[in-house]
């Protein structure tokens, strides 16, 4: 198994971690020779001036099961090594140790090694680590104590003996994520605040992409040095050109690359030699062109990471920072929007120029801008990490086309959204699930056929975004609509809206739009002043609404005066609007059919657009006010038993669910009537018979399920009837009390990773996609909302004579499935259908599982790029 990874260290630089190889012997000896005497003593408890041949062979030869070792590499030099050795055949305990070259100590290398060693050990059945550390080795003791594990210490014979379980804990994950956040934010900060930028690929003629970026840097007021690099000319664009970036004699932090793809690796090496922290590859011709381009892109990333550099792009627009202390326009856009407090990430390079132009047109000020293009390395998640703590950014806009690590995205936005709003234009296209091929003739009737079955539909995805603290929008225009409102206006404290205008038609239209968006028009509104009213009357109406305690937000509409009537100038009306909107503490949106929009007041071409933007922000404010909930720890869970149930060639779904406290009513397959009678007698009459095909097991309406069979003759007759219509494979199951049929699903979503779905059973609810969805991990609040959110949820509460079900039992079931989804990465999909919910509990009648043999989930593993 390949356990290599590119990782970020504490200072934001990249290094490569990989398993040790026998041919590393010479490099290990060279690294040992660079150790100080103190480092050797602290690691080996003796001077150990050289590595004996026998020890060296053992160091570099491991079996990757009982013994594993990782080296950390920068370029072609090994500067750290870590290992574990199992304490005897079959033991679940291993000794761990690592050592870091003096020049690289204090960069967080030890914590990275510990994370990867622990992950590798867990995969090989090791449950705990032991280590021996000299008392004077305080840095090494901190590596273990600060990792978030429950470390036990014992002092004996002049050595500190440590032991600790290596299963991930809430504390260890928080430590890991905190370090990840710090490293990723630091790496992006180095890209966006360079002291000097080197530009590769600017032509001497002043034409082309490279020359354009060089000119934008030079003319945009960049406060650092601009270094033009060219293999042959002396000057480009009025600047001295250098053969190599290092020849400029100034520390180059960032390189912008606009050379043909074949020349990019050489440019990256030159930039690294000049001390660059990152490269922005504007050049196209990589993964977007096909397999050969994808291979070239992987090689580009490898070369950059080996040299310690981050990569923005390739095939991107560039990066920008409007901070007056930086003023960097390293993009293809000739003009940047004004200075502001909005961070903007665009995955699209082609659309980037248009996005920046639209932001400029609307006066939406930006703090920083990054276009990731093919997103070979730097992604939206990296920028979220940076913007979380950036004092110059209050609002985050994202234009996303794909997700590299969906669980991490959801985790970050749930955290960041509590302090800074995140607005995303993201695809909600979902792959269409195919019906079960064994269910002949049932296409369109079961899994995958109905909207939302098999995963969230577009509406469900929007709700998932909202539950993760993200304001999801549908168009580029709406991205700016919402972003402008958040950038200039406060959040509403409720959903009550005051509508004020000088046109009854427009105010009525606005009130209708508010109701459609779940905004409540406040009592006494809409208020319409006469069309001939002057600016003072208009301002008085606005001021009254602004101080009305029953109003949480304002929708303002202004139409030009009627023909033949006198009115103040348009400027007076817009001035009145600005004076009220900017002086109050309530968000104000406006639709002006005349006059110039006042600065700082979000204005929209139509009342529908203004109300839509306000509703999106009100939804976000509701999420902020709602308590986040806690992830419960239900009793009776055995994660090890669940993992064992997944290791067998055919996963045992009943044992998997039983390990999480979810019993499944036993179903026994039979192939003839005599078997059916025998099994029914053993289970105890009455029983249920149902067709075995996946899509038919709950289809009472088709005759594929026969209930309450109380005699042997009834069982035999039911078997023959079912077999004649649906095939000889039939399931026999003991009869359980009736209840409301529900469906619980676990789906691996391309945007959010594992998500839990809940809805009422039946063809109609499947067809309508009546499912509620929440991402994993599932909190107690998430589980409760899942039960109440489907449109058919009243059936659980006694609607038209149905019994009131045990709601707590359903919530507990969802919590347990959420826990399973979070702890068992091999489970890609799970479907409980039907689940009969009753006043006295529930019964799970059938379950199916989809297992991934690899079972890797990047968000819960060790840090890696």
C-alpha cells in the first residue's frame, strides 16, 4: 500500500512524506552525519557517532505490517525519519520513535510523522503506541502530549515511558485540524503578500498573457518588486529582464508562470532556487486537455511540492490583493474592483475576468482574489482557512465547479460560517442512480428512480449547504446580489419585512415575493406614498419603517413620477434612501427604476431579485441563531465488531447494524413452498412473505408482499403466488406490529461526502423526492430536524388517524446511523427500507449496504495535500 503524501509544515512549506526504501541507506547515513551530538544522544540515548551496517539494514528494510517507517523529504534530501515496531507477533502495541535533522526542528515535522505513523499502525491492527524519551527531551515530550491522545507517563531508569491509544479522539482531531488550519492559512498568506513577484513568459513585444500580467503588476501600484524573467532579452515592458530570478538579487516570494506547458517544470525549479513560496501557473494545456495533460499536471505538482512550493492553477486567471500595503494585480484582468472586505475564490479561469469586471461594476470591494483553474493544489478549502482569520475579510464568495474534499469543506464552512458569511455558486448536479438490475420490471419504482432517491436533489443540496453555514446561490448575478448585501448591510434579526415605495403595483409585487420566500410582511405594510409625493414624504415613510420595532428588514421600491406630474429630482430620492439605509441597523434592499443607486445601499433591477437576496441572508441569519447541537454518543456501539462485519468477502449488514445497536428483523430466503413452510414454522406464525428482489421487498401494492400469514397452507399458497409473478426467490420474515413506513439512507454525495437521508416510505414520496438530508457527523439537532422536515412528516404525528410514533426512537436510529457513517469509511451507501415506526418503537425490516474496499476518507486521516 502506498502511504506517501505531500504535507504542509507549520511554516506553510510543502514536503514529501513516503515509506522508507532499502535504497535510502546512503541518504539515511548522510542525514545522520548532519545531526548534532545532542540530537543523536536524545534519539539513541548514546553518542552513536555512526550507524553500524547491521542497524542500517534494519532501519531501511521494513515489512509495512509489523514494522513501518516514513522519511520526510525536501527535494532529494531526507531530513526526518519515523517508525513503529510491533511488540511481538500479533501484538496490538508498537513502539514509536522519530528523529528530525537539527535545521528542520521546530517546523512541526514530528507531529506530522506521528499522525501518519498512527494511521498506518491502525490499518495494521495496532491499537496503541509506546515510546521512551529522555526527560531533557522536552520538544519530543510535547509532540506526544500535545497530540490530543490520552498519554500515560511513567518514569523509570532515567527514562520517561509513554503509552497511549492511537484511535482518533475528538481531542486528537481538534489538534490535527487546528494545525492543518494554521499551516494552510500560512501557506496562502505567503502567496498573497509577496515582497517580490517574478513573471515568466512575458514577451518582448508586449503581446500575450505574460506581458499582460507583467503590465498589470507594474501599473497597478504593486508595492513590492516586479522581476521579469526571460532567457534572451535585456528589457521587457520597461523593466530589466533577468535570465534567472535569482539574478535579480531580491527575495522572490511568488512566481507567475505563462510559458508553454513543456517549459513549466524548469520555471518552477528556477523560482524555487530564488526562494519562492508558490507559483501561479496561468498556462493552459494541462488536465483540461486529457490524460497526457493530466499526467503533466501531476508532474508539475510533484516538482513544486518537492521544492516546497504551493501551486495555484494551472489554467487559471491569477491572484490579487487590493490591500494598500500590497496592491497586487497578478491577474489577466486589466482593472481590479475597489478595496473592500470581500474575499473571492473562483475555480474558473475563463470566467474570472468577467467576475472581476462585474464586481467592479457593482462597486463590490474585494480584499483578495484567487482563481484556481484546474485546482491542482490550492483549492477553495485553502482559501477558507486563510480568510477565517484574515482581518481584512468579512465576507467570502466562492465560485465552485468541483469539490476535492467535501467533508473538509462542510467542516470548514460550519466553523467559519459562524463568524463570516460564505456565499457559494456551486453545482448541485448529482449522478443518476440506476435501479437494481435484479428488480426486473421495476424501473422507476424503487431506488434511484424518484427525484432525490439515491442522493439529494438540487433543493436538498441547497438545504445541505444552508445547514453547513453556506448561502448557496443559483447564478452569478445572485452571487453578487447576496455578496453586495452582506458587504454593505447588517444581518436581519428576524424575518419581518417592511415594504415601502411610491408605486402600489411594485409594493404589492414585493409583498408577494416576500411571502413566496418565507419572509413575513410586517403588520401595516406595504406602505405606499403617493406617486406625486416629494422626497421629504418618501424619506419620512422610510424613517418610520426603519425605527418600527415590528420590522427586521426593509424592501424599498421607487418608480419615476407619473407623466405630467412634478417631483423632486431623482437625486433627492436616492439621497433620502441613503440617509435612512446607512444610518439604521436593519438591512435595506432597493429597486430603483430611476436615479443613480446610492453607494452602500444594495440595489437590484427587480423587486424579485431584491427580495431573493434578502431572503437568502435571512436564512443565514436564522442558521446563526440556531444552536449547533452536539454529536451524541449513544450506548451499545462496538465499532470494532462493525469493522469485522465489513472485512468478510460478503459484508454482513445485519452484524454491521447490530454493532451500532440497530437490530434488523431476520429474513430467510427460500426457494420453494416446502422451505417457506418450514422456515415459517421455525420463526413462529404469523409470518410475512415478500419477493426477494431489491425493488420489491416493500411493494405491498404490487402483491410482492403478503402479510399476517397464520397457517402453513396460507404460507404455501402465498409462496406460489409470489413466485409465479416475481420469481422463485422469496423471503420469509416474522410478522411485526404495523407502523408508519419510513426510509433511512446513507449516501456518499460528491459535494458533501456522507449524508443521511430520511423520509416516509412509498412510491409517491420516492417520486416526489420527499427526503430530508443532513451531512455527517449528525448532531442531535440534525436528527430531530430530519424527522420533522419531510413534507409527509405529519403522518408520524397522527395525521388522519395514524398513530403517533415514538419520535425519540426514530431520532435515536438516525443518530446511530450517523455515527456509523462517521466511523466506518468503507460504508459508501446504506439503505434501511422499510423501517416501521410505531408508538412503542420501531422495526427495521430490511437493510442493504454498499461497501468501498479501500475505505479511505481524507478528512479523518492524517494531514495531506
